[in-house]
C-alpha cells in the first residue's frame, strides 16, 4: 500500500491509498519525529511485507532515513508537495499562473505555473496565531470553541474601520474596511465580549493572509489564488480572507480536502518518481 505523511507544526496528516480511494487521518504532531512515531501513525501497516512506499514531507522528515524495515521512504520537498497537491485538488489548469496560499500554523505563498512551484512570500501569521492569541485573550486553544465564538462575534466592535477614522472610503477601499485591527481596544475603556475578541483575532489573521497573497498575485501577474491548509476551516477567517481579496478583484478558490494538500502532493510526487 502506498502511504504518505505531512508532518506539520500542529497537525500531522496521513493518507493511505487503496485502489482509487484515499483514506485521510489527522493526529496532533509530536515533537519527536522518528520511525517509532511513524509506526504509531500507521499501526495497520506491516513495513516488512508492505508492497509500496511511504512518502513524507514537512517537519524533520529527512531524519527518517531511506527505509523503514523493507518499505522505501521517499522524501518530498515541502513546496513541491503543497504545489502538486493544491493544483490537483483545485482542478485548475497548470497553464494558469496561480498563487497557492498554504494557510496552516503560519502562511506560505507559492507561485505555480506549468508544473513549477516557487516559494515567493509568506507570514508568521496563521492558524497558530489564532490559537496563540486565543490562549492569551480567551483562555482557550480549542479550534471549535474559537470558531463558534468568532461566528457569534462582530470584529467591528474591536477594530477601527475607515468610517471611524476618515469618515468614508479611500480609493478602492470601502468605508467598512478595517483601518486598525483591535484599534478600538486602546481607545475605549469598556468590557469586550469573548465573541467579539474571537472575531477580531480571526479577522486579523484572514486579512493579513489575503493582503500578502493578493500583493504577490499582482506581482506575479497571477490570475488565480488557491487557499489550502487547515486555517480556512475557521469560517470567519475564510470570510475575512475572501472579503480582503475581493478588494483587488480576486475570488480565492478553497478546494475540498485542502487540509491534506501537502500529504496528497507528497504521494503524487512519489508516484511519478517511484523507488527502484
């Protein structure tokens, strides 16, 4: 059986390929990455008799060596893994100049064109930022709780918008565009709800990712933006990213199963370059 793993900062995604079926699982990442960890991720695989490969990417995958028992390990560059997996899931033509936004714990931007993938930008702001700020401000790192709070909240109660500071729109920016994330907090001595704080956190991260992605897209004259990773599972973050991107005329694609784009890409690359 061909299997793959993407060792992310927060989550490890694994895939098993049975015929044409892909079976996805996720586990919280461990600080230790060794062959014993791999065996725990794939308890159903006998690496001595397995006919197939293990494709790996992310984390310190190079430390796993070239074999686990008799099963060859194929190491795939993270940028190539994200690129191939994202384009496969998106269904877009490789002829399109595309910016891929890998929105995980942090955010990376990859330019894709004619099967060539180039890391072109990024930011340390991402899903990990949502969790970190939520721990400090809300006392929780539970993604489902944060998402539920953010959906009920309103970021305009904590953010300053253009209408607050200049009484209207500026150029292409509508009057409800965020002018200062959390700008109202320093000016108003009031109690803020957990819901509004959560909405503000998610909005900050979504807008930051979108503005970096759209700037890079315009620089590379890209026509499409594809967003993958686990961070878009925050509905508020996805909405903020879409709204911020729309200001510059982009409508991002959020392909189904984007959370395991990198694990899929590792498998696709390995299938094109199977072990001897």
